[in-house]
């Protein structure tokens, strides 16, 4: 019975090494989900200053912007398995120290913010390196199925199951969820240690300066039509998404009249929609091309902003959030799969880091725009901005999405040679 269940969840065609990666991913997602709830609760227990509460989110968003490209370069230089293990051990130690400080009531807000920044930094390196493991271990024809299972674990564990558990643990004892986080992250590192990866790092004699490695990754993205389209799309759509979602808690409370629990209900409904979307992903991709899947997703997201700007009825809004959740995770799975198929192994870390900077850069820019618009013209103004901006971008990018359908058929662009070094 157990063997049959494992075969159903993780088919043999994905390989035994992928099972270790998936187990590690689900374990660390459980850890992240605990802190997703416990982190804001800890900050709020230390201060009621709105600026400091907002700063807690900022210090976790900054590391991918500041260190993302460096994380990608190191991922492509070093042994990725060892990098994931080392960084996981470091972040477990950081959170363990925080848990001790909380337990002995020696964790002022400054220490908490510093710990969150370090945690965000270590996660940037861990997540970038971890994202390169799947295409190294799974055949390209099965990448969609593998990513579907990764996304399903993220939704069920990180978004749905772990946050309420983390909140309950925090209520029982403030240090408890952070101690559990440390144990779970270490368990994830142990699971990754079972892997044996094919050769992928550069020999020392071949290495250039790290800035040259970063530039090579950026140039590769610029010259590869499909991946360039994906990165540009996620950047622009995260500007529009970030503008609207930055005021989502106010939208739920003031515009929909859903009260204090409204934001939590919206988050849960989106996660359920995402779970439905990823569960149907195999069926969808057998019937819809990747390019058309991307086009449909962009239209859905654009109309989501319009519909939310127009409605003030809670149940209608919840249906919209459900559909958006399904779209978001179908889009995410497709984007990851296209990138993994198209990018050579030796560039996976750097190209992934360029995408990561696009993700967080868009969110930071969008959230700033959304805050200004909401303050000046009300909580629906960011949604109107998101609708108009998304519409314009969809019209401009529509034709370029044809590249996505044949991403893995395009020849890998040759990066410009650095003085004294051959192209790689």
C-alpha cells in the first residue's frame, strides 16, 4: 500500500533522486510556512510601530535584490548539493539562536529584524541552488510533472497547512515555531545529502571574475527570446500585481467589508485555487500549448484586476481570487518548466537569479506605486492601474509569446567573450 502510494505521488519515471529533492522541498516548505505566520506575530509582539512592522517585510524582500545575482553566480561555480546543505545549516543555526533569544526574553525588535534579514539572505542562496537540482535529475520530458509536484507541496504545506500550525505554536510558546523551523531545515539538508549530482561546477582554471559570470548570465537572458520574454513578463506583471496586492488587506477590510479575517480567507481561497490548478496541470498541458497557456494566463490576470476593481461583493471577489490562484500556479509551473528546458545546466543558477531579481524588483516597485495610488485615490485605484498596465503590456508582448512554445528548440546564445577568456 505504501509503495503504491509513493508511486502515485512520485512516479518511478521521475527517478529516485527526485524523491529526495521533493521530500526536502516539502520539509523545508513546512518550516517556511511555520515562520510565515510566526514571524509577523513575533514582530508585532515586540513593537506596535507601523514603520517597524512594514520594515520587517522589507528586510525579507531586500536580500533577493541585493544578493540574487551573486547567489546565481555561486550556484553555477560551486557544488550545488554542498551549497544547499551549507546554507540550510546556516539558516537553521540563525533561527535556533533567535529561538533561544526569544525563549529567554532577550530578543528586542532590532535583533528580530536582523535575524529576518540574515534569514532572507540565506534563503536567497538556498532557493536559487535548490531550483537548479530538478533539471539535473529529471528528464526534460518529465519536468512539468516534477514541477507540478513541487508546486503542490508548496501550496498544501507552505500556504495552507503550516501557517495555522505556526500561529498555534507561537500562541503556546513564542520560541516553539522557530525551534521547529531549525529542526525541519536540518532534516531537509539531510535529505539533500542523499543526492549524487552529475558534474556541473566550473573547474578553477576555467573560472572568471564573479562579475563576469553574472554578466554572462544577464547576456544569455537578453539574447534568448523565450527566457527574455518570461523575465520581462514577470517583471512587468509583478509591478501591476504588486501595486494591487500591496493594499489587499485594506481592500478586504474597507472595500469588501470582510473584517479582520477577510485577508486570511482570501489567502486560503487562492491557495485552494492553486491546488486545483496544479492538480489539473498535466491534463491542461496535454491540450493547450505552452505559448497559448501563457497567453490565457496573462488575460486572466488582466481581467482579475478589472473584476476586483468593479466588485464590492465578497462572494464574487472570492470566486475571482479562486480563479486567480489557479492561474498563478499554472503560470508559475509553466514558467519554471520552460526555463529549465531552455537553459543549459551550467547557467541555471545565473539565469534563475536574473528571473528572481525580476520577481522581487517588480514587487518592490509595484508596492510603492500601489501605496501612493491608494493613499491619493482610494483602495481600488491600484487595481485600475494594474488593469490598464497589464492590458497595455499584454498587447505589446502578445506576439513574443510564440517563442515560449519552442523555448528548448532555440540554440543557446553564445555570450560575448570577456577579454582574455574564451566564450563559455
